[in-house]
């Protein structure tokens, strides 16, 4: 096949067009700092970047979930600690003023009534704490998060648990779920019931003996110990959340670094490529110009 002047000219023009397209890409890389901005420019790297982006978005959501879990766990811890303090106060009142057996003396009846009134106040405060909300949700109500878990109405049902029993879970890492709170029936409901029973035992209207009061004091103490179990479990969950979020942050940094290596372009390297390409294009222009200026006589020599 004879290589004609026209073929050479067309080849040079194609080379120049290709180099101009490459120059445009390099100029875009300098402007954006990215190796590519469209998937078709590097499908393999683009797929890896998309996977990294999905991982980063998931970790960001896990971070939000973890923060919410920490707030709820902290709220539960404060509630349980305060209720435990109320149980201690209730025991002190009962031991100090729940003396005597029926029929009571006037002084014993008066002291018992004072203690019963104080225990009612403690009971109402414990119920109010157990009905703590974060936003529009009751933290100890299980799946029935919009219903007050403990009946606050005065009367025989005061303090009865009416929430759900299912644990509220949240995902803090891929496949890692934690209970953000206990449901109220696990530890708090028995504590409130024990405090209520102690109030009723002290109340002089119920004619309970000093030994019966002592039995309820012991039960309140036992429920107080169970609240410590609740606090320990909450603390363990909180530590797990902190550790997992820390690991998530390390993973996120790794994904961001991987994404950067795949997509970000070193500015010095790109500028050097651009300058080299400009030199090549200028040489191509010169060569093509000479081809275009050749006459038929020049070509046949």
C-alpha cells in the first residue's frame, strides 16, 4: 500500500484531535483535582469509588445511630440511678417510721402515715422518671414507644407497667445491633412494684405488722440490687457502642484514602503531563503544516 501525502495528513490530524481531547481531560483534572468525573473514563476505578462511597454513607448513618444510642443509654442510666436513690430513701423511711404492730399507738399511726405519704411521693417521682421521653418516644416503653410505660394515674393501677416487652435495637455497624434501652418490665417495673408494696405495708390503714414492713424493705433492697445489674448491662452496651464507632471511624478513613488514591490526581504529575502533551501537539502542528505546504512536485522528488 502506497502511503500518500493525504494519508499522512489525515493521520496527523487524527493524532492532533486525540491529543487535544487528552489535553481537555488533563485540564479538567487540574480544575477538579479528579482523575475522572464520568464512569466511562475509568469503569473499574469508578466502580471501586462507588463502593467506597456506599461504605462511607453507611458508616455516617451508623454514626448517627450510635449517637442516638448513646443518648438513650445515658438517659436510661440517669433514670435508673435516680430510681435506685428513691428506693434507698424509701427503705430509710420505712425502717425509721414503720414501727409497731396493730393496734398502733397514736404516735405509731402518725409516724406510719407520714412515712406512707413520703413513700407515695417517692413512688410518683419514680414513675415520672420511668416515663422519661426523648423526643416523642418513651425510652422504657419497648415497642410501644408512644405510650407512657407506667400508669401515672392515682389509684390501684398506679405504677402498673403498660409498655411493650420487645427490645429496641439499632444498627451501629454492618450486622452489629445493640439494644438502645431495656424495656421497663425488665428491671424498673419490679422496683416500682416493690416501692408501692412497701408504701402499702407502711400505710396504717392496711394494718401491716412491723415484720411485714421488714419483708417489703428486704424486697426493695433486692430490687435495688437488680437495678445495679441493669446499670452494668447499660454500661457494657455503652462501651460496645463507643468501641464500634471508633472502629467505624478507622474504616471510614481507610475508605476515604482508598477513594482518594483511585480518584484524586497529583497536581504536579498532571501539570507535567499537560506540558508534555502541549509540546507534542505543537510538534504535530508543525509537522502537519509542512505536509500541507508540500506541492505535488515536492512530493514526487
